[in-house]
C-alpha cells in the first residue's frame, strides 16, 4: 500500500500563518497536519505502508527542513519516502501526476491540508473509495451522487440544485492507482482543464465511464 500526498499549495487562505510555514506543516494538536493525517491513515489501513510520496511546491518554500521532516515521518512508518515537485499551480490531477513514478498498485491519495481526523474503514471490494462528510450546505462543496446500490455514479462540483449532502473531503483509495494514472494522462494529453487546472475528478469520471466501482467512506 502507498500513500500519495499532494501538498504543493501555499495555503493562501490561512495567511499570515502560511507566509513562512506551509499549511500542511502548521501544528494542530501538537503535530503538523500532514503528520497527523498520514499516521492516522497508516493506522487505519492495518497493512504495511510500502511508500509515502509527497508532492511539494518550489524548493524556496518547501526546503530541506520540510523534506527532512517528511523523511522522518515515513521512516517511522517503515516506508520509503519519495519527494516530487509541482512547480506550477496546475491543479490536483497535475499534482498527482507529478508523482507518476509512484503511481502503481493499491494507494490512498490524501490532500495534506485535510483538517479532519480520519476514522474510517476500507471497502476492499470496491475499485475505489471516496471519503465524504455530511454537510449542511452542499452547494459550497464538491459532492457525490449515489445510485440505489450506494455506489458513486457522479461527482458534482458546488451543485446549484440538491444532489446529496455528502461532500468530498479529499481522501481517496484506489485498488490500482495505475488506472487513475492512465486516465489522468489522457486528461493531460487532451488538455482538459477547469480554470486552467487539471483536476482529479476528470480522471475519476473516466474510470467510472469504464465501469469501475466507486464507493463512499464517511468520516
């Protein structure tokens, strides 16, 4: 099992706190957000973590001190640490593809600024799992639409009309992340963007179109 952690953004919405410290490294409950997130996921997966791949921004902001911190985090899990760079803000899909060399086999993708303590079970029978949280104002979030089998059939970003109250929190499981890699490569090759950014959702939608089963996990 691998954990892929996109964390290249500067966290501009949390300024001035993020002027000198990247958002994922801001301490919460005594430890950086990304440390808490990765350790929680590793604990819940209940299987050895082979590799943790971090996608960082430019070296001037994510320097050697950050890299050293992440290497120690991975080492404490008995996992290989891989460091990649996303030098332009080209979206979530692009960030994941920056870690292309690590995109094979079962993996969890977790955005490092997820400010929620993970506590979930993994449905290993699904091709993929997208974790969600019930919200009161779904129009402000990306949400999932389910069929009568409780399978995800559509991802809807900030719906104007009610679709569901299950908002995507930014944690995903893929039985074989190599399939997502293939679909995201198609998205990049075809230059499919939203606001100039390549999004993970476009890769996921292509997986759904080929019959891959997506389930929800809740937190």
